C-alpha cells in the first residue's frame, strides 16, 4: 500500500528548513519556531499600527482564564520581557526551540512594549451554577496563575456589580485627547520615553508606574466569596431576565462595567480584552441579530471609546481561534475552564450560541466564512454609536439611542 501524499511532512514556508508543525491556512505551513515569531510579531504589529497605547500608560488586561485572554497575557510577557512564571514557563514540548528563544530575546530587547500592565479577573461562578467549593477552587487556580506573571492583579466578584456607583452609567471625563495640540504625538512620546530611560540609566525593562502595593506578596491567600445575600440578589436579577439571550447580555454588561470601574479606581487608562477574530465575527452577527447594527463598530472594533476616560482595545482580534489554540498547546500556556451559563434548553439556548454554531458549522465547509464576516466588520464606522446628548444615550451600553427614523 502506498501512503497518502498528504501524509508526507511539509517544509516551513518561512524558514524553508524546519518541518511544519501546523498549517494555519491552505498553503501556509509553519514550524514551531517560525509560528512563535509570527504570533508574537502579529501582536506587536497590531499595537504598533494603531498607536493608541502611549509609553508609561497603565493598561489593564481582562483575563477570563480562557484560550484567547491567556494567550494575550503571554504576548504581553513576550514583548515586555517578563519572566512569566506559570504563564511564561516553557513547555516540555519545545526544548529544541531554545536557540530561537535566546536569539529572539536579545533581538527583541529594543522592541519591548513600554506600557505598565495589570491584570483583572471577574469571578462569575454564582451565575454559572458553581458550588462554593468549586468557586473557591477556580479562584485559587486563577490567583496562582495571575500571581505567577509578576504583574499587579485584581480579583473581583460579579456580585460587586450590585454596588457599582451611578457614575458607571455615564462616560467618564475624557483624559488628554490624542488629537489635542497640547499632547505630543506617539513618536514624540516614544522618543521622550527612551531618552528618559537612558538618562536614568535604565535598561528599559523596568517601567514607571508599577505600584508595589498592587503586587501580591507571598503565597496566594485563601479566596473569600461574597456574602450569601449578595449572591442571592445577583441570582434573582438573572432569573428575572426571561431568556438565555437576555442573561448572556446581562452578564456581558455587568462584567464590562466591573472591569471599567476597576480601571478607573486603579488609574488605568486602557483595558485590553482578549476577543479573537473568531469571537469578533460571532459577536458581529449576534449583535446584528439583536438589533445592535448601528453599534457594531464599537462592539467589535480595535478601539472602543464609549466610556470616555477608559479606552477598551482588542489586540487579539487578528488571531483565529485555531491559531490561539495551537499557540497555547505548543508553548504550554495554562488556561482555566469554567462552565457556561446555566440553561434548561439544550437546543438553541440563546441567540449567541445559535449564531456561534451556525458560523462554526459554515466554517467547516467553507474555511473563509469567519474571515469574510470579520473583514466586513472592518468597513463599519463608529459614528452611529455616538450620542449627541446625554438624553440620547443608552444607560446600559452608553451608545447613542438609535431613534432617528430614516426612510427605507
């Protein structure tokens, strides 16, 4: 019997020497070393192209423990030169990559990101029907991983959304605008930062703005869950939402409000969300089905400035779920799995899951489906989401009310 021609090992398209470990797209085989360089470069290029994060800014990374947000944390460690702990540990699958890694660290030292990262994790076990023991276990796992990064981190519970101040329903006072003549350009800010680092005799690995009081010390403390009364009040709010779709929307809104409020309280000007290309495409069609077509650009774009003083950015939106999954597998990026929202309907429980199954099903037969949907979203303008006055702003999502009845 003759072996199938497709079973023959392929050569990496980039270096032309290594054996391909995966094929990202048809005709794009990569070895592990080149795939890592490709993955890290794409993250740096995304931030460099948009130029919205200035040197010395505090940036809050929203971590859920899932594939995309965990890969995002690793990318920040890669380009900032962090040691990484558990998230930065090398996988036993990749000992042969040591020359690539050492060469990359020395070559990339001058290209490290210069913002100050922090991490936040929103614990949602109550609405996911986890027992107190399961919630404690998940919290302990997440705290161990967050602490291992060496970055400041914050653990918050979804129940804390019940105590958010009313100001969360309004955009915060905008900080110095990038278009303001009083603020230097991105290039001037970078040059000034590098010059200051040289004057201080710093190598560039330490950044101003790190608050030692935010950093954990010693082993992780035993996580403490909110009061049972708070948990019951939160569950009543979710039970009042009549459908699984409404509960999904409520969860996303409360989570976003908590993350933005944490950024405000801790002095972060930017928030990074770990939404992949696949997730952005699903969200685009989902929001279109929910009647949020006018706000697709801010819901799925690279930047989201609806909150005023805190800008939300999505640096992982150029990565497919396949790329992220293989990166985490090859390089040992740890993740924490949590159960989905509880529902009694297994078939078509929510519009979100229905759209996800539809798109992923099409993707199996037509591999360009998700990328086509994603590129369509790139052409949308954020202008329809802007409110002309406070009376025309939605209290929940802070977007402008779509009340102008145009001609069909």
